[in-house]
C-alpha cells in the first residue's frame, strides 16, 4: 500500500481557471494512486508529507510563503523536506526548479517528482513520499540513551544537540539507575525464556541465567513506554559487571518487536538502527568488524546479540567476554546485505557498502554471532583508512541507492 500523503496545488492567478481545473483533474488519479489526499496548504497535517503540486509557472513566491507558514505553525519544522510535483506544460517544471534551488540555497532539502503521464508515475511518487516520511518520522522520534556510552567509545559519543541538528531524533538520557530499579521490580518472562531455549539448536546456559536475562526485556519495554521511545541504546556492560546478566536477549527481542535496540551506548549506531528500520521495515544488526581482508573483499562481523528474524538458526550461549548471562550465537541468512556506519563530528559522514553474507563461522575467540561477508575491496580499504567508529550496522538487501537518496533528503548534499 502506498504511503499516505497530502497534496495542495499551486496556481498563478494569471492562468485560466478552466484550464487549471483540467490540469488538476488530469493529475488527480495519479496522485490518488500514489497515496495522495487533496488539502488546503494551511490545513495540511505536519506529521505527514505535503506535496506541492506546481500546476503553473509564476508560483515560486506562493510556494515559498506556504513553506514558511508551515514551518512556523504548530508542529512545523524548517527541516522538513520540500516535495514538489511538476508536469510537462504551463511552465510547471521551470517553477519547481527555481523553488528547489532557493530551498537548497537556504539550507533546506527537497525533491521534484516529474509526473509525465506514464504508468510508473504513482510508484515514483510513492518512493519519494516514503523518503520524506522517513525524514519526518526521524524528527518526531525519541531515541533513548540508557546510561552514557561505554568508555571505549571515544568516537561514538555524540550529544543530543548533534543528533537533533543532523538526523533529527531527540536523544533522551535515561539513567542506568532507572533501568536497574525497574529491573528489580520486573518479573522474569518465562514465556520468552522457554521460547528462546525451545527454538535454539543448542543451549549451554543455566535456566536461571536465561530467566534473569528475560526480565531485562520487560524492564526495557517499560522504559520505552515511560519515555515514549522509538529506539534505544544501552550501556549494557554495566549489567554484566554489576548484575551478572547481559542485555543480549532483551535487545534481540526488542528489535524483533519493532524497537531498534543497540549496545554499549553507541549513539551513531542507534541512529542508524532506527533509520534503517524506518526505511526498510526490517530489523538491522549492529556488530564489530572482527577481520578484514581488503584484497579479497572479505569481512567478518561479530556480536553477542542479533535479531532472531535475521538468522536461520541460533544457539543459546553465554556473553563472550565475561562468560556470564545469555548471548545468541546465530547464523545469518545468506544473501545480499548492506553495511552502514554513521560518523563525523556532526554525524554528517556515511560509510556504505553492499555485500553478500556467505558464511557463519563459529570461532571461540569472537563474539557469539558471526558472519563472513564478501563486499567491495575499495569499501573495506576505506574502512581501514578512514574509520568512523568500531561498529557497523547490517540490513538485509542491497539498499545503497535507497540509503543515499534518503540521507540526501535528511541531511542535504553534505
């Protein structure tokens, strides 16, 4: 089903009303098939994309005035992507080009959808609307940082202002003490624990440890509800050292339940997990690059948690470094994937590589879930020469073109 959006026509008063009516009638079916509903510009809700259908030339200042009013109104934002629809006549496209040039000169972002009357118009329209919808959703999202980043994340500790000014989410600081207090009051989840063990190929973890780990999912879910979080990242090693349990099971289950969840308080990776989930609808996996052979284009990733929706089988094991708690040793489904890392002082940089999962090793010297990938040797060389941090995020499918288009609509041509 196409993404729902609203649209409002923009018309020069110099043009004949009957001709303009015919123009809009000719576009109405395409706009409806793409998911559009007509609305007066000043009445358009700000939680959904608004498409400005530029029916004629001479509308440049009219559209810019509408954009300023929308940004200044309740729920508005001057960072909302500007969507313009052009058609082949009445100087529609020249007007769109002028409008978007001014929007970009003022630091904004946007896209023009050219409606040519072809069968693919609704699909192209829906694709652009989806990108705008993701950008809007990010700016309305709340990303929970449960505890500060782990001490070793010296390049992955971006503050709330940086996150807000770049990708859009509000970074909500949640003390670790709030999590531990909730955990003390949360019963174990016997259903989750039984399902985890029953679905595993093997389990070498005591039942009590699995039950302890299961309670953490409930405690984190309570934090999600209390703080209205869209995603979270947890300083999880404090749970290992302080409570003798791990967050690996809880983070895996939350991701499968539609709450992107990251480890170690890594803020850029949590932003990426949320972005990829909104963009693709799939859970993503945050992992450490453990081995790189740039010449052969081979990369091994490893981490102690993974969404079970991404694996074809798993073992229940202990957390790698500590031998405590519960970890998942999963085998990722072979096939195409895309790897992502956000970074830079303003989170403006993106490392991106498409590849293939070709194997799932079980090396006892690495975190429990491991995957061997083949990818672009040049991308791996860049990862070694100009790293953005110690984690990457994996999402199923070859998504590079989609991610680049989405990033440009969110951040602009940085």
